[in-house]
């Protein structure tokens, strides 16, 4: 259980630190921005994976942990546009982010509020798998839609 609480707290913490990344066009700050985005997205992915495990019945989580995981995703999604806003032309860190993120900014950034809204709905029904199922499906569609268009495989 401690591991799942750590994942939830990490997701929220990454969102806080991500919002503080300056948008300077030098290699060090660009690398930091890329790494911050990567850590934020990994936190969301880890929380989604843990929730998927719970939904499949492979992990038994307390309702409070499910709630924290959902809130962590919501918080990270709320910081997403700020984290991705700075373009990072000088970055030397390998990334799967496509340049289309910044050329199609309005579409790209519109995915985060949808994810945040659904994650907050999920937090409200934490522990009720029947109610969580359709919300998790919508969250998965949100993630997939964005990844299909804006992430190199």
C-alpha cells in the first residue's frame, strides 16, 4: 500500500514542480523542461496503470488510495499546459514529444482539461468499480487520442 500512496503523492508533486519550470531557450533549462514533462507523464501513466490493475481485480487497493491516485492525475492534468507550453529547441534529452504539440497547441492543450475533469469524477466514485469503469474508459480514450497525435512511438 505504501507504494501506491507514493505513486499518488509523486504524481501530485511532479505537477507542482512542473509548474515552476522557466521557459528559457538554453540547453540546461530546455533539458529540465523536457525531463519535467517526462516525469509528469510517467506519474500519470503509473497512476493509470495502478488504477487499471485495481479495475481488473489484480490489485486490492483501499478506496482512499484509489481516490488519491485519481486526484493526482487530475492535478497533473491541470498543470499539463504549463508544463508543455515552453518549446524546447535546445534540448538534448531524448523525447517522444512531437513538434506538432506546439504547432497544434490549441488542440493539444485541450486534452488536459478533459483528463482533469474525468479524473475528478473518478475521485468522486473511488471504490465503486461499476461507476469507475466508464470514466476510466473515457480517460483511456483521452490518453490514447493525445498519444496517437502527439507522441512518437
